[in-house]
C-alpha cells in the first residue's frame, strides 16, 4: 500500500489516543519514508489514460507504535510531500501538496483504519482524488481497500482534472 495512501500526510490534534499505555510498551520508532518514483499507472486504472506520479519533495517520516508483544498497533505519517501528476497521453500536469498527515490503526486481525487529514491523494480501483479534510480509509488484512469515506473538506477527481 502506498503509505500516504500515497498518501498520506497540517498540524494534528491527535484525535486518536496515541499515548495509550499499550502503544507505548516498547516506545515509538521514527523513520524516514522514501518513495521510489516515478509511480506509473497503466491506462484504465485509475484513469482512462496512463498516469505518472513524480515525487518532487519528500520529507515524510513514519512514527510506529507497538504493543508489548511487538505488534504494530498505530502509525503516524507526517512531513512534506509534493508531487506532480501527469497524463502520459497529453502531457497535462498538475503539481500538488499532499502532505496529509495520516493516522493509522492496525487491528488484531490485520485489517487497518487510516484517517487522512489535510491534503491527501486517496485512491482505489478506478478512482483517484485530491482531497482536503478528513478521509477515512478501511483495508482488510490483505491491504485491499474496503471503504473510503470523506467527512467535510473538498474532493477533486484527478482523472477529470488531467483528462
């Protein structure tokens, strides 16, 4: 999964209880999150045309919280992420700040819940959006997106913008 959903990642008022005792059992770890690019999508998914994402600025990092058994229970992705999205058929390009952040909770069954805040780029099969505000993404244990719900903010269809 592209963890920014690329998405992913403002200031966060930590709506999740990130300081829960179980999550602090072994202390959080913080690491830089490099993104290999460009990221290319074939025509048909998510847009009717081939789409390329170039990473222009990436200072994103992840903070991971584990329980007493060492299982990942929460993650925060933050930092700056600036990308360009290009319609490979026409050359039309837009540049966007999708710095989020993203808050993720990993459930015992391996499924997860992500909350994208601020500017994000959520996508699923056949869809990709530029969003502001809160977006909730649910995934099953295999990483397949099962739902995407937006609460407030704005949403722009990337394919329509570049089409």
